[in-house]
């Protein structure tokens, strides 16, 4: 299937069926739906008879919290990786220039 073509995928999230038109694979979309369902079911089990919309909002808040924390961690790792890469390049350059300098 061409990447520009869209898939029509039916998923169920917390008892409601949704039809999505997406260029993502069915496996990927169903993985997302399963993740959302798990989070919403966890909240529903803890919340004493909360309405569905409140469970959905709490799930959204928790998922966004996870996303933002993950982005912060990734940004920190990228910064550390960049700093370490620069440090290693400087060490290599220093070593190469000392080994190949003309005396």
C-alpha cells in the first residue's frame, strides 16, 4: 500500500466504536487503542462510578503527563548525548593533532 493512501480502521475505546481514516498501520492504531483502554479501565476501577467523560478526561491528563515527562527525559538524554559527543570529538581531535604534529 502506498504511504499516501489512508487505511480505514475501526477501533473500540471504552465501549465506543470509532472509525478512523489514517495512514498509520492497523497494528499501530490498535496498539494505541489498547493503551488508551488500559489507562481508562485503570481509572474506572479506582473511581467510584465516575461518568465516562470524567474518566476520559482523567485518562487524557494521565497520558499527557506521561508524554510530557517522556519528552523531558528525551530532551535531557539528547543534551547529554550531544555534550558527550562534543567531548569525545575534542579528545579525538586533540589526540590526532598531538600524534601527527610536525616537530
